[in-house]
């Protein structure tokens, strides 16, 4: 049985890839920093092979990838500074180099929607540099570019004020924002890893829905059985988070994300729209009174 290696498997996105691979009968090897952690042990309990790695140890990375038929990698910045973004690029470059050293035939990299369009958003640009390094490095590569995660509503959560559900974001209401469920990033990435699908020109931007602020609020309100409204906030609410300000400013420059929803559904017909995610994700209403 072919082995599919996954970096980031103890997190939500990498975990969704492992879920999708296991559901398709694949043998999965998770590259983890701490095999003794509860999350790593939980993966092992599901039949996932664990390989201990250190990002700064090229030997451990290439050894963990030896014999893998395909490799999924993702990167995340530690915070919101330029140094964090540069660290994210170094992480991605190290993982790509390890895949090359181990002669992995196919690498799937989860980047971000719009990375190739000079967004100016630090944590987009850091991923673009990883994309470029992967494209130069030689292995067959597939780049998956997810748009905004529906799971972000865990901290952009609507509240209830005087019996009305209220959603607020620093985004003008007339600007639609594309969204994707993390579950579907995993399913789409697994399809590429297992060669059940191919991305045109080696890259695809992925989304499951596209809604304005008012349409998002209405979806949450319908689920909660409450009237709903959306209020656009100024960018100043993001304070000194320069990365966040750059991202929401980019969102307002229509069109920012540009996924072809029909093309995405051709890869994963069951991709979720926002109401489906709300129903199935375990989302619950934050009933704080404003």
C-alpha cells in the first residue's frame, strides 16, 4: 500500500487531510514534533504511522519522507509580524527541500487564495515564496489555494443584541467574501494526493460559498431562528495587527478571492456552503448580550 505523508496532521487543516485519506483507505504517515502528545497518540490509535521530525533538522525531515508516494504540507505564521512571515517561508522551504531529498514523486502544498496575485498581505506573500520554491524544485506539485476558512467564525462569532443576531467584520457589506470549510480542504487535497483529481496548470483556488456580510448574518440567523443584521467595522478595530489590516483591505478590493465554485464542485461535489457548515460543524450561538 502506498504511503501518503502529511505535515501538520495534529492541527485542523492537516487533520482534515488525514481524515479524508483514512476514509479512502490510504496508509498515512504523519510528521510530528512530539509523538507523545495526546493529538499524535490519537492519530496513532486510528492507524496513522508517526514520524518524529524537527523543522531545523533536514535529516529528520528527509528520513520521515523516505518511501512516501505523496506529501501534503502546509505552513502557518507563528504570529502577525514580518519575522513570523519569514519564519513561515523558511518552514515551507525546509519541507520542500526534504521532499526533494527523499525523492517524493508528488507534493501537495496548501497555500492561500490569491497568493500569486501580489496581495501585499504578509502571510499570503510568505506562502507565495514557498510556492515559488516548490515550482523551482522539480517534483510534481499541486498547489491548493483555500479562501477564508468558515472556521474563522469561531472568533468572528455573531452575538445576540436585543433579540437580534449581529455579525460584525471589518468588511464593507457590498463586498462578497468567498469561504471554505476546513473539512473540504482535506477532501480536495486528498483527491490530489491519491491522483483521483488533477488541478489545471498544477494549482487551484478553492471555495464552497461566496456571501456578503448581510448574507452571512442571514445564514446564522436562519439557523438560530432569529432576525439578523450585519455591521461593517472600520479597519482600525484590528489595532496594530498589520497583517490583518492588509488582508481585510485586500478583501475590499473586488475581486479578492477568485475561486471558480463550479470547478471546485467538480472536484468535490459535497463541498459545503455556509448553511451546511453551520448545521454540521457544531457551531453554537454566542448569546452574549450587547
